[in-house]
């Protein structure tokens, strides 16, 4: 009986020790890594929406005074393009660059919107992966706000956003 108790105690110590050692090997992500994960997550959702939303509904507006679905995505792409240019070394103000590229980021088609949104995200990679990416917090918040608006565009049109569909499918499994 005594051997069984000793063995059980040693086994418990070994299991707890192994768990602590494993926990110590897993360093928590840095704030920069967390921001990069959030950036990539929200932009993946936006790209998924851009690819998924029916082309014939890209002109849909939730209200006459707001942007259409396509215009919302191009707006996000335009802001990202400014971030990418500044990360690439351009020193002009955000507002100056934003104004200069306005014509290039007018909504024309689903294909153009998807392509420009993807490129704008790629162009931000240096800024997102920079050692100090904290200046992107406001831009990340901006993208998240537009994601939320586009979820409403989906729902009003009787559609389920891609991220929601994926979560629902995962719950069913």
C-alpha cells in the first residue's frame, strides 16, 4: 500500500512538473504580435467578404447617405494603401496621400475591389510586422468598424457573413 501511495505521489509530481515545464516553454505573444494577429484576422474577414458577397449586390447601400458595399471595401483599401506607402518610406501626411490616391480607389467592380483590397493588405505587411506597430491601432479599429458595417449589409440582404458561417459549421461538428 505504501509503495502505491509513493508511486501515486511521484506520478502526480511528475505530471505537474511536466505541465509547468511545458507552460514555461510557451511564452505569451508580445503586444506587437497580438496587434499583428488582430490586423490579419480582421483583414482576412474583409477579404473573405469581398470575395463572397454577390457581385450584383456590391452597389447596395443600407441608406442613401452611406457608402455602398463596394465603396466601403474600397475605402478600407484606400486607407491601407496610405499606411503601406508611409511604411514604405513616403513621408507625406496621411491626408495628402489619401487625397492623391482617391481616383485610384473609386469603386468600379467586384474584381477590382477584391484585387485592391488584397494588395493594400499586402502593402501593409512591413508596418504590421514592424517592431513597433502600435501606430496601427487606430487603423485596425477603423477596419473593424467597417467590418461591422458590412456584417449589417450581409444581414439586411438575408445573407450570413463568411466568418459567421464558418463558426456555425464548426459548432455543428
